[in-house]
C-alpha cells in the first residue's frame, strides 16, 4: 500500500520527533494531543530541531520550511481518520492506549494501518482490542528520533505480511533502518538496554561507584555515547521502571527485578531531564550528580 498521510497521537518527546522525520521525508502529517499547549510546545521543539539540522548543514532552509508546512495539529482524534498510517505515541500506559484506539476506530478508513510506538507493551494484546489485528503492528522509534537510525518493527500474532511490508517501505523512505522483532516483552532494544541501565542503578545502590564514576566507566570504557545513568535520565526514570516491570512480570525471572533505588527516584518524582532532576540535577548551568 502506498502511504502518503500519517496520523500521530501524542505530541511528547517521541510524538514530535516522529512528526519531524515524517514531514522531512515528504509525508503529510496530522498530530494530535489532549491539550493545545502540548501541541504548541511540540511545534516549537520541531522548529528548534529543524533549525539545528539547518545550522549543521544537514538539511536546506527550504526543507525546513516545507517540513513545517506539512504538519497540521488538531485536538480532535477524528481528524486522523483519513490517514493511511496512524502511529500512537501517547503515554506508556496500556489503558490510555486502549482508550485512544477506542476513540479512533470509529473514524478510521478501512485501509488504515494502525501502529503503536510502545516500547514494551504486547502488540498482540493491543491489537486484539481493535477491529484490525491484521493491520496492526509495533512501530518503535528510538530517542532522539531525528538522530537515531533504528526503527524496531514488531509483528503481533495476527499482523499480515502486507502490513509489515508497507511499514518496512515507510522506514526505508524515512532513511532509517528497520530491525524486525518478535512480540515478546520489551522486544530487542529494551530487552537488552534496560537490564544494563537497571544494573548500573544496582551498582550505585550497592556503592560500587558514584553516578559520575559509573557513567565515566561506560562512556570511556565501553565507548557508549552516554553513561547508563545519564541515558536513564534522558529516557525518563518512570519509563525505565515501567519497562523493567514489564520484563519482570512478562518473563517471571528475578534477574529483571527493578532496583529499589530506581523505584525510590520515581516515587520522589525525580524522573530525569523532563522534571529537571534524576541521577543528575539539571536546574543549574551544568548537570550535578545527585549521589
Ligand atoms: N533533533 C535533531 N537533531 C539532533 C537532536 C534532535 N533532537 N539531538 C541531537 N541532534 C543532532 C545534532 O544536531 C548533531 O548533529 P550533527 O552530527 O549533524 O552535528 C548530532 O545529533 C549529535 O548531537 P550533539 O553534538 O548535540 O550531541 P552528542 O554528540 O552528545 O549526541 C546524542 C547526542 C545523539 C543524543 C548521543 O548522546 C546519543 O546517541 N546518546 C544515546 C541515545 C540513545 O541511546 N538513545 C536510545 C534510547 S532508548 C530508546 O529510545 C528506546 C526506548 O524505548 C526507551
């Protein structure tokens, strides 16, 4: 199927990045969220990130203007109805996602492919709550979306081959690379990445190292672009904990138990960069370790 129009639900960190890359690749994008201020913030972020690409010579000024011109924002889910492809990128809570799908389904064209950017919720279970499990799949971008090359494509048990092929063609047109993952808890990237982050929090909890020494070790000792605690703050500690819980419950193995210190940070509302405090405090001119 030839996909031209794309609906995006959620204008947060992931949603605005997804809108950015689709618009830049020439797709017409409709983005929705529950508040106008979230949509306004998202458009400002997209503008800034496009500016950054112009400044670095990655794209031309004309590409920036054209991309911004291809994104329409709306508060009405119904406006996504005619889209060829819908990507849900709302909060990582299953009930919220199910409510969004329930609100969206009566408006969707029969041919629309429905996808979720979920980082860990079962695609098969989400699909089973819709009228189109054959045309439903996982379309998982990495953060920051304009920079990261990978998209995980996850087939639910009922996803048909035509849907998979259409999504694969979209990933190629975006200039990104797809990796196909089976629908098991947290798929591939987070199945491997989150236990590493959780282990870094255990190392901190047990006093093996400080925030600074743990991050320096992995940055300079394993050539990671960010240390695991800095990366956890970047992803969001609530998201990290939610994914560890999915692994722990879904695979029923104690090796996935979330570190109590990670739980404590989330309980404190210290969720990382988005709340300006996590393993680092971001309220001053430079990040300061909180332990
Ligand atoms: N939009 C557009 N461009 C951006 C950008 C954004 N939001 N953020 C950074 N960039 C660009 C910069 O303009 C720069 O471009 P050039 O190469 O053309 O100069 C490039 O990205 C590098 O940026 P910076 O020089 O500012 O910073 P950096 O070198 O420190 O890199 C980083 C920043 C790319 C984020 C790097 O630190 C990194 O790769 N970190 C790890 C990110 C990661 O692991 N992400 C996956 C998280 S897991 C996930 O997302 C899955 C999940 O479900 C939780």
